[in-house]
C-alpha cells in the first residue's frame, strides 16, 4: 500500500483534476451571485457559494472516475452515479439552506418541500439552486470522463471565458439601471482565479500529452514535478501582468458601454413605433373590409358607418372562470414534477452511458480490425490479385525503382537503421511501399494486417528502429545481431510475395 502511494502520480491524479474543477467553479460562481441578486427574490443572496460549487463538481468527477473504472454493467454504473448525485445534492441543500432547522431533519424536508411548492408565489433562491446543482453534477460527469483529452479542456476554458465576458457586460448593464447591485471587487478575483487555474490545467494536460508522445525511456527520465514551479510562475506572471494592464481602465468604461447599449435599444424602440403607425392603419382597413364581407353574407344589409376605434375590441361581458379543484391542481403539480425528474434522470444516465458506449465502441473497433475488417479484406484481395497477375507477367522485367539501397546478400551484417532501409526497399518491390504520411508504427500495423506472419518480427524490428532513430539510444551488439536474424526472416516473407527466391 505504501509503495503504491509512493509511486502514484499525484499531479495527474489529484492536482490536475483539482485545477479543472476550480477552473469550472470560478466562472460558475459569479453567475450564481448575479442570479441571486435579481429583484424577484425577497432576500437576495448567491444561489450557491463557492464551496458548494467546488464540492459538487469535485465529488461528481471523483465518483464518475471511480465508477467508470469498474467492470460494472451500464445500468449499475448509471444507478450508482445518479444515486450519489442525489445524496450530494441533499447534503449541499441541507448545508446551504438550513433556515434554522436541524440538518436533514423531517421539519427541514417539510420546509424545502413547501419552498419548492410555492416557487411561483413566494420565490426563494433555493428554487434555482436545485437545477443549478443538477447542472453541476452533470458537468462533473462530463469532466470526469473527458479530462484526459486536450480539446475538451481547451473547449471548457473557452466556454468559461465567453461566459465571464457575457456576465460582466450583463452585470454592468443591469447595475446601471439601479435595480441590480453592480459587481463588486470580488468579481475581479473570480476572473483572476479562473484564468490562473484554466491556463494551469491546459499546461498540465499539454505536458502529459507531450510526455506520452516521447519514447518510453526518455519519458521516464522527464519529471513533471520539475516543470510545475515553472508553469506556476509563468502563468501567475501572465495573469498578473494582464490584469495589471486591465486595471488601467476605469469602471466608467463599462458604464459608458451600458449607457450606449441603452441608447441603442431606445433608438430601436422609437423606430418600431414609427413603423407601427402605417401598420395600424393597414390593420384597420383590413378589419373594415372583413366587417363588410360578414354583413353581406348575413343579411345583405349595408354596413352601418363606424370605425374600429383604433382596433379596440367591443365590450364583452365579464366571464367568471371556473377554478379547478385543489385535488386536480395537486395532481397536475406532481405530474409536472415527475416529468421533470424523469427528464433529469434520463439526461444524467445518457451522460454516463455516452462515454461508456464510445469507449466500448473503440475497443470493439480495435478487436474488429484484428479479426475482420472490410478494409483489411479489400487490401488482402488486392494483394492476392496482384500476386496472381504477376504469374502471367514475363520474368526478367526491370523492377520498379524504390529509392532504397538494396543488397541481395543476406549474410551481410548491418546496423538497425540499414536493416530498416532494406526492409522498406523489399516491401516496396513487393507492392507494399510505405506511404508518405505514415509513421513507422502505422506502417508496421498496416503491413502486419496485410501479411499476418510478419506482424511479430516486424513489430520487434520497428521498436528497435524507433529507439535508435527517435530515442537516440545506441543499440547493443546483441540487439544488432537479433535484428539481423529478424531481417533474414522478414526478407524471406517479403520476397515470397512477389515470387522471388
């Protein structure tokens, strides 16, 4: 157990996911603070604090990672993640909206139920807290399954940056109206923290991708922790300099933007009023024509002169609407709640199963390629037809020039790079030339599918060549001798394809 903890890469297991969670939390929390300040709430307050947001995202990410690594059925994994989400949401609601009651007591459940039931008459910030928590749990599920991909982290960073820009504009515009409280100095710290942790998460993800592309021996010598202080210093300096320059602009800039937006919308409203005047006369003319047609159809009596009084409707007697019984209203409420709950469960279940199905589909495709694939069948059939066609060709025709030096003496001892050049030449003469965009590993994989008996020795020779060519690791004498033995067997296999001895 101690050895396992000692050899655990805590940067990848703990620090990197934490940076991703904090990046997400620091753009969601300002939105919740602005939403909680709407005038519809009698007691304005943030819908959720920063701590509950971080807790919900972190627990969702952790539970998703733990559950998806198990060999559980999809239904069981979905039930485990959704069940854990319901527990986490109850815990957060119980801590954020205790209202003087005991933690998760029966009286607290009655209070929450009454608050949610009176959502339209007495609105509380606890009402939007429920869908926000559901969104955070769904977001944590996505982050728990996509943090290994650079494009997803970069996309999350762009999403948060755009969301913060839109929030700042909306907050300043609404604050200038006097109905909302303007953004305080805490909003700037949220923005700084978002950029810091977002850039840090992108840098760590990119560093691990670069490390994964290195040869195994070179990657083992590269310490990720050595680069962490450098990344912290560079990113912290970038954020500090950027916001130092941004602080030169005063808050009057945002107020002027809000005033400009107000003038623009007032101008659009005035234009709409001017356009509505001719439309009003047009509607009155249409209304008069319709009255004329109706009077002719009824009694062929001439229409009494009269106007539409600017499209005013005739006085109608007051109609007393019959109210529904309380039992029917209660049934409608529970049906709506059940439909919403079913939709939420369906969305969370799809979020879990989507990545499970994608990963299973990728594994099936790999096995499918090794056992059977239409592309492999097409290449094998093409190779067979080419070999049969060569039987009817005249012998002694000059072979196609390959650009690789060839030596028909198999007893000559060569180094690994020379062996690989001879391998490319023999394969090209047999109609299996290496394509320009192919790497050595991709070419070995394709050649192994086309000529299955060459897959094993070709894979070993390609690994030796990659170490020497890209890793710059000098080969030992016994490795060179083994490579020459492998080359002789591969040479015989490739020459048989074109009928050469």
